[in-house]
C-alpha cells in the first residue's frame, strides 16, 4: 500500500504529507524518488515555495496523508504562490491613533471588508486571523479563518484585550487566497 501511494505521488506529481514519529516533523511535498528504505520528497513551505529535498527513512514515517483539508489548501497555495506575494496590502493611514482607542481605530476601516484578513493578538498570547465583521469601542465581532482557509465561526473579543494588530501579513494573505479559492464556486 505504501509503495502504491509513493508511486502515485511520483508519477502524477500528487501532493502528500508525511508525519514522522515524535517531534521530528511533518513534510508536505511530492515524491521525487523512493526505495524500500528511503523516500526523497520535494518539500514545500506553507507558503507554497519549494524548500528543497527531504530525505527520510521509511521506517521513521508514522503516517502518510494523501487526501485531507491541509493538502487541499496546500495545492491551492502551491498553484497560486505568486498571487500570495502579489496581493495588494491594503494600508490605511491612522491619524487618530492614541493609547486609549488604537485597536478600534486600527480595525474599524476593515469592518465588513472580505478582501482584507487581519491578525489580532489577544492578551499577549494567541494570534487569530480573520475578518472584522463588526466593531465598536468595546467589542470586536471577528470571523475566524483557519490555516486551511475555512471559516471557524465567529467570536467576540473585548477590544481592550487586543494587544497587537497585523493587516494582510503573509499568513493572512495565504489564508485569504485559500478562503477565496474555496468559496469561489
């Protein structure tokens, strides 16, 4: 079964994911060659860039992913990697920023804008990427977009808990491209 999967990837340039035992890692790529003991994989970064060749022992492989949401997203990213770099970064000048309401002022221009993904850090801990659905001076209604470009529903955050805002950074542009591609049909 393993050889069939590896041969299919090699012959058809089909993307696979390889999870190694322990904390050793995960590779996403296309099989370039293999034998009974080793696999040689053209590895791609999460931004769709070819990141060299990974050579791993087959005995160290815990699982091989062949059809999942992450690989579907990665296929979109790889095929459109230049678009991620070319997406216009919408920038708006913030002349009204001050220590009291900088989060609100920073995010308000993107309210209901499905062409801009924002990233917020909450309480100096987790980062969330998504769309600003609505915002007032106290609360942010935020549609969360996951790593695979899927909507993970809507959450409400206290504006005062937001301590960092990024607009259309590389990760946001990657997720936005996947989201728009998946929702185009």
